[in-house]
C-alpha cells in the first residue's frame, strides 16, 4: 500500500486513512444537517446513530494509521464508543419510524442503552482477562490490525447484530405496509440500513478485498449520507410523519391525506369506499379528479387552514350524513405541507336528533293541548257552577213556596211546583254525573274500542225523554250509523249535551236531525242540527 509522504510520528498517512477522515467529516456534516429535524419523533435516535458512526470513523482512521500495536489497541477501544451505540440507535429509530408502539416503552430504551454501555467494559478491560481479544498483531502489508476474537467479542457481536437486524426487519415490513407512493423513500432507507451489515460481515469473516481493513464504519457513513439524501430529496420526515402502520386502517372514520398540491398522499379503506371513482390506484391523483362534484367544497378547504362542515350523500342505497373536518399539516420548518381530511359518519346521531326533535314537537303540541284543555275546563267549571246554582236555587225557591203556601195553594199549583223541583233535581243529577265523568278522564287510562253509535244515541235520548216530550221535539235519525273507536260512557255524555242543547235552543217545536258520514281522510264525522237561531 502506498503511503503519503507526511511526517506524523507513529502514524502512516495513507489514502484509506484520508478516506476515513473524509468520511468522519461527512458524518459531522450530516449530523448538523439532521439537527434541523430534531423535533421530529425518532430523529433524536438517528442523531445519536450519526454521532456514533462519526466517532467510529475517526477512531478507526487513527487505529488504521497507527504504526505500533499499543496505539492501535487504544484507538480500537475508543472506537467501541461508536460501535456499541450505532445498532441500538438504529433499532430505536426504526421503532419510532414504523410506529411500533408496543415496543417503544421508556424502560426498553433505557435497558438497551444500559446493556450497550455495560458491554463497553469488555474491550476496555481486555488487558485483565483477554476474553475480548485473545491476541492481536499488525499486518505488515496493509498496516491493519489482525485480531483473534474471544467469547466477549462474540457477545457484543450477537447483541449488535440482533439490534441491527431487528431494525432492518422493521424497515422491511414498513415497505409492505405503506402505500406505493412511499416505497421509494423506504427502499432508500432499506438499502442504507443493509450496507453496514454487509460491510461488517466482510470484515469479521475475512471476505475482504483489503485484508484487515474494516469497511463497517465507512458503510455506516454511507448509510447516513443516503438518509440525508432521502430526507432532502424525498421528504422522508414530511407529510406522513413516521408511518402510520395500520393505525388509520383500523379507525372507523374515513381518513385522507393530501399534499400541498392537493394530490392524494395516503388514505384508508373507509375513505376508499366514499370516493366517487373507479380508479384502482389513488395515490398521486388530484383530489378534484376523484370527487369532481365536490369542487366547491375542495376550494373552500384549500382556502382555510382548518375547516369543518357537514355533508350528506346516498351510500348503499340510503342517505348518510357525515362530519367533515380538515387540518393543515406542517413540516419541521413550519411550511404547509398538506392536509388531513377526516370524515365521520354521523347518520345515527342525526337520526337520533330527528327523533328528539319529533318528540319535542309532540311534547310541545301536548302541552298546548293541555293548556287549551285547562282553559276549556275553566270555562266548563264556570258553566257547571252557574247551572248548579240555578238548579239548586230553583229547588230552594220551590220548596219555600210549598212551605209557605201549603195550606192555601190549590193542589194543581203544588203539583206544578213539585214538578219544577223534580226537573231541577234531575238536571242536578245529570250535571253531577258529568262532573264524575270528567274526573274519571283525569284518573284512569281509557282504551278505545268499537262503539255502536246507534245504541249510544238511543240511550242518550231515553235519558232526555222528559225534556224531549215537554218540548214536543221532533227528532229524525238515520236508518244506520257508522261506527267508530271511542269510549261509550263519555260519548253518551257528549250526545246528551248536544241533544239537550238542541231541544233547549231549537225552534217551537224543536226540529232536530242527526247523522254520520265518512270523510276523505278516513275519519268519521257525527253531526246534529236544529231549527233554532
């Protein structure tokens, strides 16, 4: 291997040494580039990862360049400060990136870093036990360090590879979980994560084109560079922050993510059912083309950072109502990078509200009817009180006349006064019965049943026979009556009221007609008329 003619004691400056130094500088540059994204979930682990590989690159550069074995071993021990934290940080990053919430506990993170820190004891105390490196020597051709590994090295090897491979598996699974729109990003990340694995395998198992040279730190640096490209060119941390796993697929609401150009970036199965399109692949499509009849709504959404409204549409043969809410999405620089659209089916809520409105309307109508009934009852009570007063007054007056003129009045006059008392008492009994009927209305549940109206009318006329005969009333009845649902006892009181009024206020003599007829709406009208004013 050709060396550069530079006078640095105990070190050989070679192209590979310079390459590793340049790689370390690139690692530092990438670290500061990623600091811009430090508020994004998961990036903090990638920053630790980037810092670790930068330390590894610098320490290995000086180990490779050192000319004495003691200096090489010193730099090799320091390189484990990067070696131990690289795979752990990559694994924790992959958990955040793939939204593997079940494994993202604080205890797990602390435990992994604690194990990595504990394993640092093995190389730093190797002089005491020689269980990490059994022996080591300098390759006189390449100036690289040749190691004979002990059991402690293989413990570190297994731990590092388990965490590294677990991280790679998380990224690989993410490739199949996310929509094709994001697979370019995930593919680059997957390639970047596989490079260190191959670089280390080449070194450990000596399939090396440059015997003794460890390609692992250099491949880790390539991983950092590819990730930086992925971030800057493909918005790895923008718009869909850290893979939604299958989260939005299990949410019952329809979810749509559009970028700042109103192209579909992601969606779930519920949203796919609502979009009016036969397109099989929606990612990257303009949202206007998928919902052309909603162009006005789309324009409204575009002009508002946050917007909420209710929409309706026929769905599965039924009218459905939806709550639509949009939220602007911003990247780490505060730039509007797209919108999240959530559509929630509120059909059941709307139906429940309609039922409540109908119930409230019925209740309002019932209250109005009851208020009207109260007014009617007040008027009725005044009428009843007036009638009772007249009837009882007539009885008192008649009885007083009999008492004062019993010995002087002719028999015919006494009988006439007695008839007046009898009529007034009878009327008082009828009024009392009506009051009892009214009381029963308020105290019992009445079931309507078919009523023989002809019988009810005839019974009412029988009760009013004396009044009808006295007035010589002429009453005409139909040959047959239409029957309706009702409560016979109450209806009899209604007819008594109507017939007695017709007899009382009809002509001389009263001519009264009664009947029934079927109306167009299916109801039955019962009527009575007389020849009075």
